């Protein structure tokens, strides 16, 4: 007897009734992280959970290495990425992004008691930490070659790991988005040294090029969320402390 698999559309008409897997950076507070109990948390986690409930699908948040997250998306090991991902021309060649939902700028972070300046980091033969696979890592590498900046880039799996090496003196400063920098400054004896010339970027959710139905659903959900009072609650909780 033939087995017939029937897929039912949910009432919104946007997606098939199923579970989607969201690939996340496990150590990128305040947007995404995994707590000591192994539970995903953060701005993007709460936002996607709200969208999933409103749009009628379930979601699983899957931690993975950031520098391999787009290859894993392309390989269909995950369905989308909602984890503080910058919309860049390079990434847009291989994935589609939702509407932007947050704008960030890149900064250097140093010890709280440090008198180090941004210019000294760029031109003073300093060791500079940065998360591998990020837009700031590529920008700094490219600009250093073009401008003759003589810092040494040291790569990390996450921004918080770079912060730890700032504190123990292994690196002079760390480059990262301002939101995790502000988060770190509220928890550790570090401070933001300033921006370093990289243009502001916007965050969006990434999906595979062919997944237009999922893209439309996430866009609709994001618009609903950003118009709902819950959006301001999330911003206040995670991003404007």
C-alpha cells in the first residue's frame, strides 16, 4: 500500500506546519548565547520564538561555529540564521536576508583602566583580537594591508573569549559589534575605546536563496514583532540597559 505524506499549510498560509532549525552563535550575548543549563537565550532567541508562535511553526535553536554557519545553511543542516548576522554584500551573494532589524557599529574594547587609543591599536604594533568569520575580521585584514596598519590579528571563536584575553593581557584590545561590547562592559572591567572607521552595519536573518516562502514568513513575523509592544520590551531587556 502506498504511503501518502500530506503537508498541511498553517492558517497563515506562509509556511508548512513543521519545525525549523535556527543556527546560532552560542556565545554572542546579548543577541544569542547558551546559558549554564544548556538553554539558548538572547534577543534573537526570544524574537524568533515570538515569531514562530505567531506564524504557527516551531523552532529549534542549534549552536554551531560561526565561521561555518553559512556553509551549514547551504548544506541544509539548518534552515535559517537569526543570531546577530550582519547583512554584507559578500554574504548576499550566497544567502538572502530579511528586512534589517538592528543597526550596529564596530568598536575596540580594552581594559577599563587602559589609556590605549584606537590609533595606537591600529598603528602601534598591538595584538588585536577578533572573532573569526565576522565582517569586522575581514574588514580589518583588508584595511591593514591597504593602509599599512601593523597590528597583529588574533582570531577567536567568540567575542567573549577575546574579552578574556584582553583582561589577562594576551591581547591589547578586541574588535566587535557595539552591542556585545556594551554587554561585556556591564559585566567585566573593560571599556569601549571607540570606533575604528568601519561603516555601520545592519542585522538580518539569513535564509537559503531558494527558500522564498520561509523568507516571506520571517519578514512578515519581523514586521509584526517590530510593531508590537513586545519589541520594545526585548530592546529594553537586552540592548538598552
